[in-house]
C-alpha cells in the first residue's frame, strides 16, 4: 500500500473501525459465554436438573 495515495486516510480509518467492531463483537461473545457459565453453575448448585420428556401415550 502506498502511503502517498490520496485515499490512504480512508483506508486506515476503515481498518481501524473494522478492528474496533471485531474487538467489540469478541468482547460481547466472551461476556455472554461467561454469563452462561455462571448461570449453569448457579443452577447446578441449586440442584436444578433437566426434566425427562414425558412418555408418549400408546393408544390401545
């Protein structure tokens, strides 16, 4: 990339903005993963288990 091109500022700002967006999305994903792990730990500590599905009724 030539730094003497007239559009170099636009390209650098675009790269910077893209980097910020990607970092923000990564932070959100990590925050949600931590939140889900904490909720699962809380449910396990309270001994909440998944229910077994109801047995289907056999029409006789």
